[in-house]
C-alpha cells in the first residue's frame, strides 16, 4: 500500500488532522488505527466538556479559536464551570484569576450566596468560587464522526486493526510494517498515536520527548437528590475533583493523574472511593450507587503543552501529540494549524493568532 501521508492514530487528533489535510487539497492520505474502531482508548472516554481555562494559558488560544468553530457548528451545549474553594482557598482563587488575566477568557469571582445559587446543597465550609460562563458540554462522538466523515469524503482511507510494528526510512520516505503483514509506503508519517506517541517515535528512530500517559478515572453515580439538569461543571480549585450532570446521573472524577504505561486503561476502586469521599465533602447529597466507572489516558509533554510540527532530526516525521485532556476542545484549531504547518499552507482567520513555536517539537 502506497500513500503520500500516513497518520498513525485515528482518535480525535488523527481524524481531525486528516480532515483538515484534505480540505487543503492533500491527496493520498491514509489513517491508521490499531483497534477495531477509531477513538477507542481516549477520545471515546472523555468527560466531554469544553472549558476555556483547561490546560493553562498556553492552551487558551487554541481553545478560544476552536470554541468559535464548535459553537457555530452546533457541537457545544451551554453548561458553565464553577471552581469552588473554602475560606483557606481564597489566595488560590485569586491566583487563578491572575493567571488567566489578559488571556481572553471570561471569568469572575463569586461569593457564598452566588455559589449556592449554582450548586444546591453546598456545605458551609465552601465559601467562594471562580465562575466561567463559557464552559459547555461537547458532543464528542458527533465531533469525532464529523471529522472521520469529512476525511472520508475527501478521499482519506481509514484502515483499522493495523498496529504498526516497524517504521524505516527509505529513499522515498517511509516503510511502515504492521501486524497484518502488508507494508505501507509513505512520504510523510504523522505521529498522532496518543499515549503511544513516544513509543512510535522510538520505533521511527526519533528521540522520545517525554510524553507521559496519565490515568484519569470517572464514575457515573446515582444520587439523592439527582443532579439538577443545569448544574454547572464543578471543579475544586485545588484540583481534587470535578463533577457534572449527565442524563440525570452524575459524572464524578477525583481528578487523578496516575502515571501509566500506554495501555487499555482500567479504573481502580481506590480512585472511585476517593472521588466519592471528596464529593460528599462538598455537598450534602447521598450517593445511592456507582452505576459504572471507566478510565482513560491523558498524555502530556513535560511542559504540558501540545506538540505540533516536524521532528527536528528525523526527516518526514510530523508530531501531532501530547494533547492531554484538552485535545478534543482544541481539535478544530489544532488540526487546522497542524495541517498548515505540514503542507506549508498560509494561516487563516482561525490560526493567524496562534504561536506555533510554543508547540514545536524542537523546543525540547
């Protein structure tokens, strides 16, 4: 099999980049997925929210540029986000406000009475919050399908159950070997392998960048009372939990970041127990049952910024990785920027304000 561009990984990163490449006129793009279906490991396990501050100030420009597109195309539903804190967390709430000052995000401080209006049953020790009105739910499955469909319409070939086991340079570019046995020849290879990004880089003879997968646990709870439909996303300013309503149930995470090898992540009972304990310290609701639980891997570069661009040493290897937990909410702008960097196309209105050097792999 021969192609011009082979993208390794068909989650939201690979799918969105494939769609943007063909929109710029690229032809012969191959999208390779190791599993039976695209997005199995991380994209399909997202907590499914768009939150402008998520990822820090260096990620904000990608989120804001993507948010306009996501809203205009109907992928977002208003939710709002509430970063809550106790009396002792006042300095942390102030520091949060200062950290995002001038970034373009819209946030403001709330006192106890205002917090109670957003979060019924709040225990007395929680006295303040930062409110982010632009937070929204993302229809992740529909967004991923949108990109896969757009890629397909543009001529991209999706090949599943194709785990790459070798990547060798040739005179024309690359020869990829898979467990299926059929070699794949490509001029450019894109590393969109998520938690496996460093593993694939080493396979291709590149230096690993220290992209570390971190396990994140989420549990779906039945509570008394049930969460209000319009409850905001509630996050601890200290990073100990977050929760949001979902179809009459509650999605709760202990905000864990447990280092993990690349794998099919599974939840641990202790993480679920910690999440419930932290939740019950915030509101006076009763947890009636844990209905299901899952875990996914969020992969970060050492500076927690994404990695977009050609490898500084290995010719023809393009990085599109290290997108942590913000890869879905930044997908529109990230994929557009990466496609422009890969093809040499000029910037457009979505990407003209993005500082690509912040995300270049050569920074390491």
